[in-house]
C-alpha cells in the first residue's frame, strides 16, 4: 500500500482592472492509486507592490517577481502585466495610500 502525495496548479485566473493573477494548487493524497484526500490552496499575485516612505516623502513601487512561479504563470504575467497596467496600478496604490 503505497501512499503518494502530489501537487499541481489546477486553476490560473486573471481578474480585475490591474490583472491580478490567482493561482490555485490542488494537493492530492492517494493510497494504492485511490484518492484519499484533495485540498486546495490559493495565492493572489499583483503586478506591483507600493510603499510610502514618510522620511523622504516618496513612493517606492516594486514589480512583482514571478521567477519562482511556474513557467505558465510567468508567461501569463508577461502578457497581461503591461507597462500601462503597472503604471495604472502604481497610481491606484498611491491614491489608496499604500
């Protein structure tokens, strides 16, 4: 009776004005080929993160590093996270104050 555990991205979704990417990972545990459990975890990736430094009274915007993501997620980010989308997200973050 061999027990195996596997994980795979089973859903990648682009949503919202600033093209956030939701990645869902399914983790399956099987015993002798029969599925015992399946659980899901999700993460959301935004194209830019922003922070304000009060001491210098300036904003810092950092593009999200997707190099640790799957090649599929990297490819999607490369297509949908255009310069225009990133600039719009930066401006939006500044209006929200973060």
